């Protein structure tokens, strides 16, 4: 392959990789489909904890750090419905209440609200809009309590 064509091919390949990475970040992690119910429970508890840590520090973040925190939360909130799939209702030793599967649409609607909040957080972080950033954190924070109150054992 002539050198110039080689470069063009490499650049095009990098572009495709960058584009598909962006798309993947907003899709449910495909690895979840291959997980056992117990692995899903473990993964959702780890992601909940990760979100908790991010929420604790997010108020002090700006720029790329704030964008990265938002990206992680968008991905986690996007993954959660699949991590609470039907098969996980039979796994004991966790705090998920049966109400989750009795009203799954209402349950996952709260995750959707949280994901919207995390997307607003990302937009605000990218534009450096501190007021919108703070408002987005409030929106996300409210969803934690709203859901735990109804769907998580005390
Ligand atoms: C739509 C429902 C829902 C939302 C929204 C939600 N959670 Fe949870 N969370 C749960 C459920 C259900 C459990 C119990 C899961 C289990 O035990 O497997 C849980 C568990 C947790 C845990 C304990 C994890 C562990 O180690 O067992 C933490 C920490 C947590 N959530 C933090 C948060 C934070 C912070 C937010 C908001 C940013 C949030 N959650 C939003 C439903 C939700």
C-alpha cells in the first residue's frame, strides 16, 4: 500500500474507533448479557458504590474530571436496568426488594431520570456552566433517595 494511502486508512480507522467508542458509552455494556445473576448483583452493587463515591466528590470537580465523572454515571445508570434483570430476583443476600420486579417500569424510570441528570451534568461540565452543573447534581442526588426509599431494603 502506498504510504499516503496507508496514512489515510489509519486516520479513517482512528475516526471510526473514536465514533464507535462514543456510541458504546451510551449503550448497555454488552458484557452484562454473559453474566450470571450473581455477577449482575455484584456488578450493580459495585456500580452503586462507584456512583456514591463520584457524587461525594462531584461538587468539587471541573473540566475534564467533571466530564469523566458524568460519563461514568451515564454508563452506570444505562447499565442498571440490565443488572436488575428478572433472573437476579432469586439471588439472596442483597437489598433489592421484590417491588422492583412488581413495578419494573416505574423502577427503571428513576434510572432514566438519573441518566438524564448525568447527561445534563456532562453538558454543563463541558460548557463550564457552574449553576447548571450544580442543578444537575441535585437532580441526580434526588433520584438516589427516591429509589432507595421504595426499592431498597433498609
Ligand atoms: C432506581 C433505583 C435506584 C437508584 C436511582 C439508585 N439506587 Fe442505589 N441501590 C438501589 C438498590 C435496589 C440497591 C440494592 C442493590 C443490591 O443490594 O443488590 C442499591 C444499593 C446502593 C448502594 C449499596 C451498594 C452495596 O455495596 O451493596 C449504594 C452505595 C447506592 N445504592 C448508592 C446510590 C447512589 C449514590 C445513587 C444516586 C446517585 C443511587 N444509589 C441511585 C436502587 C437505586
